[in-house]
C-alpha cells in the first residue's frame, strides 16, 4: 500500500472509528424492542443519532413509513461523507456499494409502475440516494409504462441492461427477468471493482463483499430451484459463476437438484442447526439468510481489529449501519402493527432472545 493511501486512510478511518462507536448496541436494541408502541419507540430513537433525522418531520405526523424513510437519510449522509474522505483507490468500490441502493430504487419504481402506484406512494419507499443519482424516478412513475420508463434511462449505466431484458419482459409481462438482469449486472461490476484493489485492500473487501455476493448467489440458486421451479439451465443463467467461498460448482449442484442442506453445511460448517432450519425449505430460507447476514456482520466487526489503514474499516461500518437501519425498520413496522417480539426477533441482525 502506498504512503499516500495509508495517509488518507489514517485521516478518514480515524473518523470512521468514531462513527463506529455510535452504532447501537444489543442493549439499545433490547430497550427499543421493549417499547410499548410506535410513539414510545420513536421517542427512544430521538435520543440516538437518528433523532436529528426524525426531527425533520417537524409538525407532520410521524407515521411508520415516514420514520423509516427519514432514518435512511443517515446512511445516505454517511456514504457521502465516507466516500469523499476515502483514498481514490477505494472510492470506486465504496461508490459501487452505495449504488446498490439506487438499483433497489430502480426496482421499486418499476414495481410501482406495474401496480399503478402514484408518485406519492412510491417516493417514501425509495432510498434517499442524493443528487448523484441518475434515476428520473418521478418521471418514470408518472409515465405509467415500463417501456417508456426504461427509455427515460437512456444514457445511464442501467439502460443497456434493461433494454436487453425488455424482450423477456414483453413476452412474459413479468419484472422477474428485469430484476435478475439488474442484480447480476450490479454484482459483476462490484466484483470487477474489488479485483482492481491492491492485494491487502482486496483481501479485506472480499471478506465482506465476497461474503455478501456468496449469500446472494446461494439464496438466488436455492429460491430459483425451490420457489420458482426453474430448469437447471435457467438457474445457472440467473446466477453468477464467481464467488468468495461459494463457487460455481456448488451453484451448478443446486441447479442440478442436489441435496441443499448438505451443500449449505459443506459451505458453512460453522452454521448451527442447519438441518432443523432447512427441514422445510420454504420457511427455512429466510432464516438461513439471516444466519448468513449475522456472519457477515461479524466479519464487519472483525475488520476493525488489526491494520487500521485498509478499506475494510469504512466498508464494514457502512454495511453495519445498513443492517442497523434495516433492523430499526423491522422494529418500527412491528411496533406500528403491535407485533410481539417473538414474531420478528429472528429477522433482526441483533440477537434479542439470548
């Protein structure tokens, strides 16, 4: 690693470590989960770093949907701050990680068009991506037509992928091939950017990004086989031949109908109770995904140990903050709908029931 990159990391990562110390603890989440209702939960949240964002609602009624929208702004702000403070060598990877939220916005916009939602309904489910975003989201929704919305993206990084997938969409009248194409294109690009990093940065980035790609690829393959009953060829075409620990041979085995529990146990020997979790694949897959996300969270915490001059520190913090906000969104929805803790706790990255 060059002296300049080390110097840049020294300045930026010191600030990230301070930010890392502000992440909510398990004790915080337990206290939040014990809130009696949504108002009580939001009152507690206002004493945390999310308070400034919730106060943006001012005198407007703070509904669950609006609260979830407002707290996502913190993640957007942190991405901007950290990317700007990172060495040039790390910016492309961190920016591409950030772009996942724009990809998800694009999918949400297209879904809104298909179900004839208006802009006021769609806007609050979108991530507040910021001025560098390329989606004319409101114009897309107001076009009321998927083909017209795609044309509005001409000249953006998404247009070629979408234009190619439109043939399948036109034939099937389903967003499935479009969303798959967007996901595959996104992860290929991110993988390519990671591979351009220095050897040490690449090692740290792969611990996190590689694990995330593995989880997605594995879950895609299983869901395509179990839920969608796709053919072996389709499963292979709709997944990636790259990975960190999950390689092409495992994906092809799943596509060919191999015993999924056996494959998962071989890939993740440290996972506990896999046999019980996957006894019923339809109910077990969301639980498996959460187990894998918890492992990723542990890897994110782990990069803060050892060498302080590497990409894992900003990357790990941003992923952990993303998970934290998703957990808080689950809590917000649960309190708004009076759902008891035992019904949602297993879908949080934090273990509340220890």
